[in-house]
C-alpha cells in the first residue's frame, strides 16, 4: 500500500463515528418524577452526546430492577441505598455511580393522635408495601418488641379510609401526596428522618463486573444523568412535560398535579443542606451508620466496604 492510500484509509477511519455504547437503564418503577433527571438526560440528548445509546426498560411488580440487573437484562439501575447494600452482601456486588436522594423520604401516616414515635403504635395494624422498602421500621419494631401487625398493600388509601389499618408507611414524594390529593388529613405524620433514621435513598447502581468492564461508560452515564437532574432543577415545568410524555406512553395511572408535587418533593430531598446545590455523592458516614444497623439486625453478614462500593476498589 502506498503512503497516499494509507493516509486516505487512516483519515476515513478517523471520520467514521464510533459506535455508541448500548446501555439498558432500569429505574425502580414505572415513569414518574422520581426519575425526572434521567428522562431529561435522554430527551435533551445528554446520553447521546456522551456516546451512549440508552434504552429505558421498566420493571414490573414481579420482575424488579434488581432482578433485571442481576440477570443482565439491565446494565444500570436506580435503587435505594439499603437495598443495594443488602444485595451487595447476599446477591451481587454493586457499585454506586451517583447518589441522588440524600435523605429518608419515609413517613408514617396515622389515624391515631399524638404519634411521636413508633412505640406509640405498639400492637397496632400498620400498612406496608408488598414490594418491601420497609426494612427500617421492621428493625425498629423488632428492637423495641412493639408487636406491630404488618398489613401489606399496593395502595394504602382504601385500607386507611376503611379503618382496616391504624397507620400506613408512605413516601413523602408519593403516597403522602396521594393522601393530600384525596383530601385526607391524618391525625399524625411521623418522619423517620426526624427520629434519627435519615438514611439516603435513591442512587445509580451497576454490578461491579460491569463497572470493571465499562468504567468510562459508567462515568459518562453518571455525568449525563447529573446534567439531566441539574437541568430539571432549572426547568421544572419543561421537565414535568417530559415525564408526562413517558407516563402517557406507559399508561401509568397518575396525573400532572400529583407529578408536580412529586417533583418538588424529590428535588428537596436531593439537597444535603436545604437551599444548597446537591452534591450527588454518597457519604461514607451514612454507609457506616447503615452498616451498623443492618449488621445488628442480621440483614447483612459483613460490612459493605465503602471504597469498593463507590468505585470498585478493593
């Protein structure tokens, strides 16, 4: 091959765009403003700009995001910190790419007046999700031997209104909003963060194996996702429109008013300090505190190593 032909071939190769890395992303649930930053990153082209071909694949009640990550159906998921730590101990080693929610959004909505701690519900019937998300209150119940009768629900409204339960667990950005929209004024609302259980919740996770194989793609996905969340914070009405487009496409039973309240609540819980910009970083102190609680109650057998958990380091 002569030099001129060689350089022409080299130039052609340089001009051919690199094939985008395909990523399947699975949030914890169906479209809603809990995941607004990721939809914004997709719609605004932030993933594409990073050289990523991202497909959203939603879970179902019988096929969770964690299950999809474990079997390779999904490459990147969102998960609550406590569930990611439990999975790392017992199922598959995970790496946290980015932390969005910095505070606990868990609340307890009660029909009983003057509930200031879980002990005030000793022996009562309390609603809890079928899908889980209630490890902290169960640990408190076990430690204090409260004898709470846990009643599983998909939606707590009917059980609460009918008097079948005395209280219900809820998320401040979700079920608590539904109660307000339904015109229900609880006798008491107990925030677990105010009781000293202010653990971070949602973050981005991959398996350690995927992280080691695709470190740059993981970094780019996290950066584009953060850019999406930062855009949402500055363009809330437009972000709401983007999410509602996905809500309608998936036929999710909600409305724009619920989603608007949800977005405001989600963004507020991303701030480590009220009024300050989110850091999107998982703090070691939170992992250490949660390690201690999970170990004490037998939810994990050994501590989750922070350095490895946030970057795949030994």
